């Protein structure tokens, strides 16, 4: 059975964590499969947006598979930790915009996967949190770094050190989520956001994402240089010319990603 499913339709890749009985937890095999799918998405020019979701209604992902972990050696635990970081970093660095459709529990590595995405839309029934300190460890797949960059140091410190579990509405209030929707509308709302992204030039969208993410990691002057270079990438594209022609002809542009 595939533990990670990948479907591509109308320029949108849907990545599904397919371990419903294990609450979509990540064991080593699942991480390897996820890595393979992410690499496939990265080089697929037909994919212009990506949605991550968990199988079933109960869980997006509860993070590391603790049933597997209790039987692992220290070396194997370190192997898994390295791999989950590697995979989530690859998701973070995808050129296409990414959406975490949080359909249920998102704890530990589950919420860290969501933090590696650009947008997070959650079902109102979802519960989430970085709960590692309650297990005597700390977030190890980017949580202590991505969360404060998203919501600020003080709020992140509170959530990580208390291991607090949040409702979707509470998470939205903290600035962790883009939107909270009814469970039945979760995929539809995620696809609606994709439609807004797809209406724009795909090269421009990717370069804007690149400029924002890389500019945030440096001082303003360097960030402005990153922005200028990203802008220059769009200048020779067919999409830019098509947009100008469409404006002159008072019609919507037809972008080809060229």
C-alpha cells in the first residue's frame, strides 16, 4: 500500500499521507516515500500549486510514529530525525506555493509539516500543537525555528514550552493559520486558494515566493537585491509579454509558464 499518494490535476498536486490507522504518523518508510513525491513535484513543470492532507477525517498527522520509535536504536532515531528535517526542508524550498489542508490532529511533526508549507487551512474540528516537551524532547523538524518566524518569539515560546494543544480557532488567533473552514469545505477551500494562485503567471508566482522566503533571512539591502534579481528572471518570459497583450486587448491572460 502506498503510504503517500500523489495526484496531479489541473496543475495542482494533491499529496495525501495514507496511514489512517496510524493517524498518519511518519515512520521511516513514509518519510522516504514523501521525499520521493516531493522530488517528483519539484521537477514537474505542470505542477503550479501543492496541497498536503491526511487520509480520513481524524488526523492530518500526529508526527513521528511512536510505536516505531520505541523499538529504534539511538542511531536509528537520529537517522529518522535527519530524514524528517531533510524532507520538510525540501517541502519548504519547493518553488511552487504549498498549502497544508489540516483535516484533523496535527501534533509534533504533523504541525511541523504544516509550518513548512506556505499556507495553512484547517477544518474547524482540527486540534494542533508542538507537544514534544510533554514527551521529554523538543520539536526537531523545524518547529522551534519556523514557528517564531511565523507568529513571533513570545507566542512561539509559550506554545512550545507549554506543549499546549490549540483548537483551529485558537491557532487562527495566534496567526498560525490562514483560514478555518468547515471540514466538508476543506479541500474545496484549498483548491479555491490554488485557483487564485493559478490565475497569475506561474514564473512570477515562483519568483515572488523565492524573493519573500529568501529575503526574510537577510537584512533589507540584501533582500532588495534578491527581489531585483527575481524580478529580472520574469523580464524575458513569454508570460510577461502575454500579460501586456492581454491588458491591451482587455482580456484575461493565458499563462504557459514560459
